[in-house]
């Protein structure tokens, strides 16, 4: 029964809309077209900023990951360089000791 009432309500509304269309002339149409709507939906700057933020999120995430990886790589390279330097110093000391021992044995 409620669906019949809804259908009848919809049809009455449709008929009223068609009556309004019959009364529509050029000047009314022009006024409707060029006037502001009574309740204007505003998508303000905040909406656009949120959209921009979400649009830039993936590339920002990739950029931050790349910067972190670059930092880690530099740190690892510095550690590797320190290890190489320490090994070279150790080898140099060993060769000096060997040279001194050979000199000590050679003078005997």
C-alpha cells in the first residue's frame, strides 16, 4: 500500500514539474541559467588542498624512502671505508714489524 502512495506521489510531482516546464519561457530560462543557486555547494580551498595532498602522497612516500636509502648507503660506505683503512694500517704495521725483525736478524 505504501508503494502505491509513493508511486502516486512521484507521478504528481512529475506532473507538477511538467506544468512548470510548460510555463517556462526564454527569460525565465535565462534567469535560471545565469543566477546563483540558492544553496551553493562550496568546495573550498581545503577540499582542493586535501585532493592535492592525496595526489602527491605516493610520490612523496617514494621520495622519502629514497632519501632514507641514500642516507643508509652513505653510512654503510663510510663504515666500509673505515674498515678498509683499519686493515691497511694493520698491514702497514705488520710489514714494518717484519722489516724491523729482518733488520734485527740481519745485524746479528
